């Protein structure tokens, strides 16, 4: 379960956070990727107030609190700062009123200050929280950017995934991750793939060992993450298996409830796997731009058949 400590350790530099009080409450759970400015709740209107969200205090809230009597300020703050409050953050490094600090210490509510402006802090926090709360899955395979397209190469062990990826790198394409890829589902239903920090930019080639792609091919040969566009599964050629020779059927695989175009690529001696992967990728780009070679061919074929049938019928009528 995601907690305040996870947020603090992971994003303290990005959010410019510094803890002021309530350090014992760092293990408080953050149940939703939401933040909230107290606003009207400081006046006593609590109908729209949700205590389970992180509270952000800006200049307006702090100025309003200063104008209240001490007893009234204490009462209003006690109403909104409860056991359900994950954390409190003060923007622009404003000094907290004494009452906020005391309540946070007594209730073990983590109290932070940030140097960021209020709206920028809220925007950044929403982005980071949504990212942290996004569904994720780890998959076996090699993720490569080919002609700007995110391609996940899968297959059984020793089928040649890493070798195919190495061939693609030789041609100027870029590695995201080898062996294990972690995908995160974004709000727009796209899948962002990246590799573990430990194996970033590394590849395992049987007979050679571990190689560092960034050192061998330069920084332009790698990137941190990439949107997944297609999945290509390599498998050993099976003479008893029927392989699609036209490409009319569109196949998909489901990853985190997102449908991703899926291709099976049979491998055997003499087939240039690297060239075939490039061809699949270029064909995918054509399809996304509105041109489908297989459907275009099928359309022309049907037109030829139709014209021949028409000519045959006319011959029969004249005879």
C-alpha cells in the first residue's frame, strides 16, 4: 500500500519537500491520487470536504487563518486535520501557524513545506500521484524503439530475442529494456514501458555475457522509456503450422486491458529476423496513417474477380 513515506522518499527532490513535524506519521496510507486545498472547509463548510486527501495550504488559506481568533483558528483546524488526513503541505515555504504544527505533532500527521508555488505544486503532485497509482505489470521480453515505434520482442528462451535486438541496434534503433520490461498504464490507455534500474542499458548475449549498450553504441542507442505500440513474438518455424500470408486478420494481445497489435514471426535459418521486424514496424506505421496493404490488395483482387465475372456473363448473353 502506498504511503506518505513512499511519496517523500521518491519525490522529495522534485517537489522540494522538507518535513517540519509529524514524522511518526510517515507510514500513513495515501488511498487516492488526490490533493485538496482546504478552501471553504476552513470556514466550517464541510459538505465537499474529503479528509482522505493530502491537504495543500497556500497563501490564501494561511492569510485567512491569520485573521481568525486563536480559539477559532484552533477549532477550524481541528475539524479538518483528522486521523484520516494523510499529510499536510505548505507551499512557498510559508511558516505554519503554531496551531497547525501542534495538531500535526499530536495527531502524527506529516507536515511538509515546499518551495514551489501553490498551483505548480498541486499540478506536479497530481501528475506524480496518478503515475504512482497507475496499474503496472512486468513482462518478459526486449523493448526496442524501431523507427519511432515501441516494439516488444517476445519468445521462448534462446529463440533469438536479444540477438534480434542487437541487430536492430546495429541499424541505429534504440534499446529501452532487455529481458524484463515494466509497463505502466496511463490515463489515456497507453502503456509506458521501462526497465529495472539495475539492468538499465544492459543486455545479456549468450556466449558473450553482459554488455552495456550505451557504452558500446553511444547514448543515442538507448532511452529510458517508450510507449508500447506492437508486440512481436518470435517462434521456431513449424512446418505443420499455417502462417498468415496475406495479413487481413488483425491480431491483438491484452495487456492491462489495453489491446496491442500482436504478430507471430516464425524464425528459421536463412530468414533475416531484423529486416522482418523492421518491415512489420513500417507496415504498422502505414496502418496507423490509414493505409493497409493487405486490405488494399484484397480490394483490388475483388475488383478483378468482379470484372471477370461481369465479362463472363456478357459473353454468355451474346452466345
